C-alpha cells in the first residue's frame, strides 16, 4: 500500500479512458492501492472520454492514444478546448515520434508508455496534478 494522502489533502481525481476493459480494470486496481489517487470514472471510447471529462472535471484524465470513435489525441484536444486547465496524460503501447508530437500539440501534460505504468503511473499522475 502506498502512502496515505496528507492530512487535509484531497486525493487526485482521475478519469481512465481505454477501449480494453481488462487494461482499465488493471489500472483501476493499481490506482486503488494508493490513497493519493481516486478513480472517478472510466470511458471506453474517445467521445465518452470527452463527455465525461467535461462533466466530471477530473484532476487528471488518462487516455489511450488508440481509441474507437475518437482517437485519444483528438479527445485530449477537445477536452482542453472545453477545459483549458484540464490535465491529460496519454497512454500508449508505443512511442512513435509523430504521435508524441501530435499529443504535445493537443496540449497534453505527459506521455506514458503502457510498459511503464506499473512503476511510473502514480508518480506521473501526482506530478501532472501539481501543474
């Protein structure tokens, strides 16, 4: 179990968007083990991610780059158009340079490959939320 949230500090509210339900469940379980983070919702496609991010106003939205209906980068762009202060972290299975550049132009706060989630996800969420 990870450190508890500091007294008086609220946990970082996170929305997870990925079209793989097993991956979403794994990320939820990982985050559930850390009191500094609270999952407030999940989405299985890019449009649902946009809708939920705008309705729930999470502190951080985790979104897969390859999503049905609307890809993760376009979803991130739309979220930031509606909420310019929104913090979006892109999750992906690869780090293709063109995807990284497109994500940066969309205003994302960070880019994390899925092979590093187990060791770096919570830290990336906490860092992004401090911005």
